[in-house]
C-alpha cells in the first residue's frame, strides 16, 4: 500500500494505514461503481473518502504503468483551484493498493465539506422565487470566475457543486470530484458548453447566460444559444441509457 499525505495531516498516517477497515465502517454517502464514505479518526475531524473501483482490463494496465490514476489527480488538482480562490475540500491523502504491480483500489481522502446545498433543487424551479434567482446569478458568476482562471471542471453537474446561503443572501460555492479538470483558456463556446450537465428549465439558462455573459463580456443571446445547443447534445445522449430525474425541456 502506497500512501501520499499532505504535510499538515502526516499525523494521520497510522490511522490511514488501515484505510480498508475504516472505510468498511464509514458512513456511506454515495454508492455506485465508486463509493464515498465519511470516516473520523477522533470523533471530531470528518474525512471524506472516495474509493475508486479497480479498473477493467486493459485500463488496469494503463493506469498501472502509463496514466495517472483518478485518485492522484483528485489529490493534486486542489492546489490549482485554491490558488485561484476557488473553494474545494482540502486534500488529505491519496492511497493506492497494488497486486503484482497492478493497480487495485485507490482512495482519495479529503476534509468533509460543511456546505449543505446541492443544485438539484433548480431542476424543476420556475425561476420565479427570489432565492432561486439569486442562486442562479451567483452560480453564473462563480462559473465565470472558474473559467477566467483558465480552469474547467469537466463534470460541472449538480452533485459536484456545493453551496451555502450566507446571512446577506449571497452564496458560497465549492467544487468536488475534481479529478477531471481541463487547464487552459476557456472561450465562449467551451465556457457555455460547461453548463450542459446542470439540471434546470430554459428560464434558468436564460438567466445563467445573461449573468455569465455580463461577467465575461460576451453576448448574452449567443451564450444562451450555445448553452442550449450543448444541453441538447448532452441530454439527448444521456436519456438513451439513463432515467432523467427532472422535467427535461430542451427547446
């Protein structure tokens, strides 16, 4: 087992050396091909642990020898976001299991975010409530800030954008599941396409396009057209294999 730990959490090495046992008894918050659980070494510090599934062949060989595993990318990418003033849970450790040189389970350990909100609530929102309008505007400006920093989260979807509403009505956001990032300039087409995975009705995307365009100096009508084009492409493919959990309108 190979363990890479952020220097400030080196004291957790003995605890994390038995990650398999602690993970088994953790509180599950997501179950799928990859599993996410919350564990605590002392009853106070809350650690979020994502266990990545063992890759299928030949990807297992590729990740063992040629390509960086998702977990190590999730461990190293936060420094780029934090340097740009973008909130993401602090990385604690990356843990890698191997058998006969081939990669097995890998784990990414971070602090558990305290932000309670997810963006699923905007899926069927009619955008006639002040709190939804405020959330959408702040989300568009948050996305603009990310893109102006030459960063793109390639899975910019409701479950990966956490938020909380502050006392003054504004919103604080954080990104999670950041192992898939693109680094480089974000033009209008790429930036608007990045909204494709969000849940919502056309009215939401009109508002997002207007605020995003204002923040980046783009044309709002062009932004809206590009957002809706990207949504049609993404969701038309998605519905062929998955059930959509909100009222999907693409026109």
